C-alpha cells in the first residue's frame, strides 16, 4: 500500500507519457529518418558497376522509412509500456488514467490515448481525411478521362494517381465502419467499459497515421505507378515510390492485425451479463466477422510486400521468373488477401444496415439466424475464391472450374443477407430517414454489383470482361454503392452518440440523393465503356468511348458535390447541430442507454441484458 | 414460428400488399430483364468469333435468370416504399406484428438461390469446356504472341513477324503468349479472348475468327507508362489473302 502511495506522489508531472504527443512523434520520426538517411548514404556500399539490379537507392529509402516508423511510434509513446514491462514494471495508475485521456479535453485526440471513444473519433477523422484525398484523386482521374486523349496529366502521374486512389480507398473503406463505429460504438453496444486491450487500440490507430507518411513520401519519389495491386515484376522495376507503398502496406497490415485481435477478444470476452450469442446485436457479428477475416488475410499481404521489398532492395528473386521465382506467386499471395479483403469492407456495412433496419421499420430483424449464417457463409467462402482474379493469368487453367464453383456459391449466403433486409422491410412502419433510404440504396446497388459479379465469376465471360472498365464499375458498385452507402448511414445513425448532436436532416437527404444519383450515373457509364472494350487504368482511350466517359465524369462531379455537402454536414452539425436526446432513434441496443458526454468507463453500473435488441412490435401484438 | 396467417385475417395471398407485390414482381422482372439484356447487348462489342457470341448469350441468359430475383427485391422495395411512410423526428408506432422468422420462406429462398447458382455454374462449365478444347487443336494456325513495353509482336510458323495481327477467317487459331519484361494481357476485344502474357512462361488461348474485318487488340493489364497505348489491330482476311500476306511478309523478313 505504501509503495503504491509513494509512486502516486512521485508520478505527477514527471511521467514521460505526459510529454509525448503527435508533435514529438512527428519530430522524432523526421529526425530518425534524416539521421538514418544520412548514415546509409554515407556507409552503404555502391552497387557494383554492371550489376543486374541497382538496389542501393531502394535500401536507403526503405531504411529511412523504417527509421521514420520506429521514430514516430517511439515519439507517440507506443514503446513506453513495453519498455516498462522489460524493466519488470508497468505504467502507474496515474499514467494509465492520463493515457485514458481523463479530464484532458481536446488534447487527448493528439496523444496515444487509450479510451475507445477517443480512438473512435480519431478513426472517424482519419477516415474522412483518407476519403477526401482519395476522392480528390478520383476527380483528377475522371477529369483527365473527360476527353479521349487525356492529355493534361503525364502518363506516369496518371498511373500514380490511379494507384494511390486505389490503395487510399481500399484502406479508407476497410477502416470506415470498424474504425470509427467498431471502436466508439461497439464496446458500448456490448456493455463493456473499454476494449480488451486499450493500448493496442491506440497502437492500431497511430500505426495508420505512421503509415500515411511513407505513402505521401512515395508520391515525391516517383509515385505508385503500378496500380494498387502492385503486380510483380512491374513493381520491381517501378520507381522508388513503390517502397513507400510497401512500407504503407506493411504498417497498415500490422495495424489491422492488432485491431483484429483486439476487437475479437473484446467481443468474445467482454459482453455484458446476459448478452448470450443470440442476444448479441447483428452489427457486432459483422464487425467480428470482418476483423476475423482480416486476421488470416493481412499477414499474407504483409508477407507479399516484404518479399517485394527483398526483390527490390536485396536482389532476391521471389517474383522474378528469369531467376527462379514467379510472378504468379505474388498474384496468389496478393489475392489471398485481396478477396477476403472485399468482404472485410462489405460485411460491417451490411451489418450496420441490418442493425438499423429494425430501428427504422419498427419491427424485429427478420431471421436473425439466417443473417448470422449469411455472414458466416460469406466469411468462410471468401477465403476460397481468390484465384477468380487469376482466371486468365495462365497460372492454373484447370483450377478455373473449382474457383468458379466457390465464387458462385457466395451468391447463396449473399442472398441470405438480401432476404434478411427485405424480410425486415416487409410490412414495417417506415420511418423516413437517410439511414432507412440507405437500405434501399444498398439493395439496389448491391443487386447490380452482385449480378455483374456473377457474369465476372463465369470463366468464359471473364475472358472478355477481365481487366476492362466493367470490372472497375462492378467493384465500385459493391464497395462504394453497397459498402460506402452503409458507412454513411452508420455515420448519420451514430452521429448523435458520438458528438451529442443530431446530423442535420436536410443536409443528410441532399447528400444522400446527390451521392446515389451521381453514383448510378457514373458507374452505369463505366459499365458501358467496359462492354465496349475499354481497358482499366488507361490514361487515354479510343474516341468511340468518349460519350460514356463523359457521362461517368459528369456523374463523378455529382458524387463530389454530394460528398462535399456531407462533409459540410459533419462539420456544421458537430459544431452547432440540434442537441441530441439520449435515444433519438428509440433504438434498443445498449449504446443508446448512456447519455452524452459518455463517461470515461461508459457505464456507472454494468448493464444486464435479458432479450435481444429487436423486440419491436411486442406491445401491439 | 409465427406466421402471417392468423384466424381472422384473409389467406395470405389475398392480402392487398401481397397482391400488389405479385403484380409488381411480374412487371419488375420483365422490365429489369429487358433493360439488363438490352443494356449489355447494345453496348457490348459486336462479336467476331463464336467465343464472343457465346459470351453474349451467356450474359443474356444469366440476366434473364437473375431478373426474377432482382424483380422480387425491387417489387418488395416499391411495395414497402409506397405503403404508409412516416416523416418526423419521432418514430412511428411499432409494427403490429412480430414476424421474426419464416422457415418456409427461408428454405424457399435458399433453394432457389442454390438452383440459380447451379444453373450459372453449369452454363459456364459447358462454354468453358468448349473453349478449353480449342488450345489442343494441332491443325490450327499457330501464332506466337510477345508482349513488351509497349508493343505487341506476332510470329508466324513460316518466320514472318508483324506488329499487326493477321488471321484467316473461319480457321482455328492457337496463340502462344509470352512477355519479355512485365506482365501484359493479350486481349482480342471482339473475339472475346484474353490471356496474360507472363515473362518466363508461355500461356495458350484459342479462337476461331468468324468475321472478316479489322478488330482491336489491347493490353488489359497495367504494364507501365504507356499501357494505354499498347494496342494494335487484328486483320481477319480470307484464306487466300492470308496466304498471300504470309508469303509476302516472310519474303520481306528475309530480304531485310
């Protein structure tokens, strides 16, 4: 007891934790990058004259980026805890309270704060930032494609913009639901005081921030000219910007794995008393399925990029056929991550809308068990379908038929999720809000995305459609039309709980219609040029494709207008929106039982659950 | 199981919303099927081989097969959206029933989607089998295709080499495709065939052009700076013209 007392007396004002924040992190990251850069410039041996692969520049770049990463993570305070453990100690209670952000005001958003609500808001902020950057790049692409000859962007700049847009949007969509809402809402929804591993939670967020810098850095040293899939051997001959991509993916993969382990543990171990599996809200299932899928997928992604870095910097030949490797190895590793990854994106969005469907139709979720079966079926099958991206790669033509089978089987669990949504809408009392309309929008967009997916899953049809704009339109229909629609609905739905204010109703409607109309114009045009034979990722195209490309570009501008309205809505509603009541949607999940501002540990008394959150309509029947 | 049927209400198929949905279902199926098929058939390139024709018929069949499902989803959405809607800041009263489940509907839905899935699989397999047999044809015209940043070149058995592809009409062709630098994808657009050109490997694909004319070859895999410009033409000509071209071209090669 006395020792504890002594520590408490000694701690205030002196702890290293209190001195670290994003600024010390940036400074230490930059400093270590510069030091390592100068050192490696001075000491790394020159490549031998006439060497096949000149890798010194890559070594210098990768070492400097790793130095940035280590410096940044040290500067933010990620290593304080592990270092204390090495010394056989741990953080003091005061330090933990400080880390949790108790009584810290806005400054806690700039620190290694462990409170899941702070992390949720941080994730929301970075998701918006990523979409803003990725969307700006999308507008550059569409503007360049407004005329057949493109012209005003240099082909290398264009290719780099396409690649950067791709990877930004992939990362943005992966974190758009599980990041903000999985962190902020999920623990409250299951009646927990925080995540299972609060420091890992902070770690997963700051890793994403650390990862952003190599990607940005890469833009100034040649860019990511390979598209987001970064196929080898194209990637091994790409400029130094590729090293930025490699570092970005590696750090992001660590973040995803850390978040996945954390969220899975939290849900399995920390649900409220009485919240049995059949009383656990469907959104929780979606989040867990998503992060659990990421757990096998992202280590493979990490590995694929590490091997890529070895090929570039150390002269190995994992992907170089001439020296005994194989480009198909990369494709297999990449898509082993790549296909589960699309469901990592989709499932939480779908689950969020399934969570909202009963609230806005005032009736129970139709077939809760079928919803779980659907989510489980998609998750299970999604790790068996990767080679449908490789039908025409020539890797294993004999495996095309089995992969066609597994791919088409996914339509069955996907159909189950459709059944759950239309079953819930049927004879519901519609409460016309933007989240409710998003369910209809999702059904429409995902129907188009799904049916075009069946054409693409068919090997002969894929021989025509693969690599064309049709594929681009298809996956935008699924990831944007379905995924992003669900995420925007989730934003409007949980906005009152996260900010204490209602999202402006009018603005949410305007944004909804602009985005949905613009989206359907843009990507129907893209289907047209795909069918007419325009390949993906081209910077100029035959004049015959011009009309449909103009349509797509026009649609893209409407989407942009909608997204800007939404952004304005987020800012204005968070600053001066109508104060939200404790449960504005009259929903029955636990997060609506705590008032804003939510106390540090969420609940004074931990709740007990004795029914599922969907018992609407009981009173009347 | 709580069902829609209760003693005092009419049988379920006589309820007005069910009737409305049924009518809408028929309309939506027809409209979606028609628009879906027309959209694809009108926009897709006009076929220059049997492969492409069968791709178009596959897409047509799949669209019609999918349209009842899409039609049902749309019909239910329209019925729901045109029933009583509630605007306002407070929720409408809760729905007056609590159907949580319907094993019959679920079973029906899953079996129908299973059957459709099987149907799509069989349709695909039949065409796939037919396409696969093509590459084994030893009597076919053999063309070696080489991709390199950012041009295609074609080698014929008599030693001729060209940048534009020349093919005889109605004669099976087997392409042996490779690359000298990075991955490309050899796409003969109007013939509906595509195969990646991998450095260090040779991949095969086969087609029988069935129309005389000039068609497009494009690269369908991002291959660096000038990927967009990596395209050429395929000239499908009569057998006689093909042989003339082949001998002339071989002569030019030798002369040079």
